[in-house]
C-alpha cells in the first residue's frame, strides 16, 4: 500500500477542491476591490502607472474602478450573507449600482448623449489614449458591467437564478478574455471595436476575468458549475481540462505568432505547428486524465475488494453475533428472573422497614408519655419530701414544747410540795395559836388540800407529758424513717427519669435509623425496579435482534 501511494500520489478530494474554489472566489473578490482602489489612488494622486499599467496604454476610467469596487464588494458581502441578512441587502444594492453604471454608459453611446457621469468624480484630458469621450469607459466594458451587474442581481435576489447568472458571467468572461487576447496578440479590434469608441484597458480586462472567476466559484452546487464541481469522474475531468483548454491554446497561438512575426516560418507553417502543438498538448492532457481516472478506478477496485472482505468479515461477525445474542438473551433472561426476585425482596424489605418505622414511632410516643409520667412522679416525690421534712420540723418543735411543758409540770409539782409543807407549817402554827389561829388553820388545810390536788394534777400532767414525749419520739423516729424512705424514693425516681431519658434517646435513634432504612429500602426498590425495566427492554431487544438475525 505504501508503494502504491508513492507510485500514485494522492490528489485533493472533491470536498477539498470545492473548498479551494470557494476560497479562490473570496480571494478574487477582494482582489477586484484592490484593483479598483489602486486605480482610484492613481487618479487621486495622478500616477499614470496605476491608471494605465504601461505608458501608451489606455487608462482605466474612474467609473470602471468604481464598478470593480462595487462588484467585488457585492461578492464579498454575498459570501458573508449567510450570517447576516443585512449583508445580502447591501450586496443587492451594489449589484444594482453596477448594472446601472453599465446601462447608463451604453445609453450614452447608443443615444449620443452625455449624462455627466463620465467625469463626475475625476476629470480627464481630452487627448487621452484611445478615449472617445474623456472619462467614459469602453462600450465593451459597459456591456460587461451590464452583464455582470445583471448576474449579480440574479444571485442576490431572494430567489436566485444561478443558471442565468452563471450564463451571463460566462459571456462577460469571454468578452474580457477577448480583450486580454487583443493585448496579448497585439490586435486592437479585440479590445477596441472601433476608433470612435474608447478602448478597454489591459487591467480592466484582467479585473473582469478575476471578477468572473469570483462569481463562477461563489456557488458550485447549482447551475452550470454543478457539473464542473461535481465529485464524479466527469466533474474531475472537467476541472482538469478546462484550465488547460482556456490557457494553453492562447499561449500556443501567441508563441506561433511571435515566430511568424519574426519571419521564422510562413503563415501556413505556423498554422501547421499550431495544430501539431495542440494535438501534442491535448494528447498529453488526455493521457494525464486517463492516468488520473485509471488511478481512481484502481483505488475504487481496491476499495471494492476491501469492501468485499469487510462484508465477509461482517457476515462472519453477524453469525458470531447471532450466537452471542442467543447466549446473551439466555443470560439476560436469567438475570431478569433474578432481578424480579430481588425486586420482590426489596419491596418486602421496604414494607418491613415501613412497619418497623411505625412501631418505632409508637414506641417513641409511649416513651415520651412515660418520661412525662416519671417527671410528674419526680415532682410529686420532691413535694412529698418537702412536706415530710416540714412535718419532721413541726414534730421536733412539738417535742421541744412538750419538754418545756414537762419542766413546767415538774416546777408546779415542786411548788405544790413546797406549798404543802408551808400549809403544814401553817396548820401547826394555827394549832399553836388556839382560837385565833383556827381560821387560819382552816385556810392552811384548804391550801394543803389544793396543794395535794395540784401535785396530783402535776403528776398526771407529767405522766401525760411522758406519754406525749414517748409518742413524739416514736413519731420522730417514724418521720425520720419516712424521710429516708422519701429520699430513697426520690433517688429511685431520679434514676428512673434518667433511665427513661436514655430510653427516649435510644428510641429516637432507632426511629431515625428506621426512617433512613425505610428511605434506603424504598430507593433500592425503585432502583431495582428501574434495573428490571431496563433488563426487560434489553431482553426484548435481544429477542427481536435474534429473530431478525434468524430471518436474515
């Protein structure tokens, strides 16, 4: 393959050639604008070389340069018109101006009038070379602007007519080509129809040729250019032969003409040489095209061979794919069954997770209620502890008051004893006093009696106080035991509250975990359901592919 590529070098593909021609069109349109601008500069700064190329040649008129600038601008904007509609509108205006320029100039020639457009911008001397009217372009130049302006309008309108536009462009190309050949062969008739008319300048003919190429290569997929730019063998041959057919015969004629003018041979000999040279050149061109088409044909044969081998390989791969499809269908069926079971299991897990979530939520509610009850019990126990402590304080105060009463009772008993002794002494003294102390003795006897009663009552009070103190002591003991019991109960309730708090936190954690488990189980069930759907679709496609492969 490497040797073949060395023997037959690669050529541009059809797409590459089309891209190259479009690039040439864009460059040619800019070149025409440059030609017009250079000539305008020559008129502005009075530079003869820019106006006539060589001394003694006819000048390009200012209107001609303006026409080239408008025509090149039209093609340039047309290329950019696909991005902006504004460009297309401006291009159409330029095309209309080109057409109007040619039409008005022809009207001046046809009707013998002067519309004042020839020297509208620049003045020209009356003795200018090959100029019938100062500043007026040649009639063939004006006719070319009329043709090319019409072609540009046909291209830029909303519904372009490329056939007519390309036909008019080819006519304009031939007129400009005749003018160029007139300068090449030294035949003034080709570029100046009559001495009464202005002649076409050399760079005017070149500018028209470049502008025509820009217009012909602007659109290659329609019209006359579609056959030339097609990727077929006919299009390839046309692209190879047309440049040679346009360039080589005129060059051969020019060479023969030079020899004839130099008296190297007669006119008959020159015509014979021209015929022989044309045969040789075009024979070589035909051979070159035959060689190119042969190479393409060999490449086509190689491509067909490669395609045949590829088809055979593809057929073998299709058979292997059928076998693999069968195995794959079986495997997918097994996987689908497994995934269905997994889907059912995941659904059951999700339901169980939901049930566990509900149980955890109920446990959470009960735990919250139990915690609230424990808090209330703890509050009640704290209140009871405070009340029992208050009772213990009251009993302690009662015990102290009973002790004080016992002291008072003992003091009363002591006073009764002393009173009894005093009453006894008073009775003794009263008996000693006789009749005078008899009344006093009665009083002493009564006092003694009262003292005895006071002593008895004080003894009873002392006994009662002893009983009260014994009962209070027992009550204090029981109260202290109750207080200890209450304190123990408070501690137990506190521990129970802390235990319930831990249980509540644990149940909260279980509730959150159950929610996460339920959510994860639901997501897993949904994902497995999607996988099952995909597996069912793949299984169905595999069966369909297998059936189609079997039918094929």
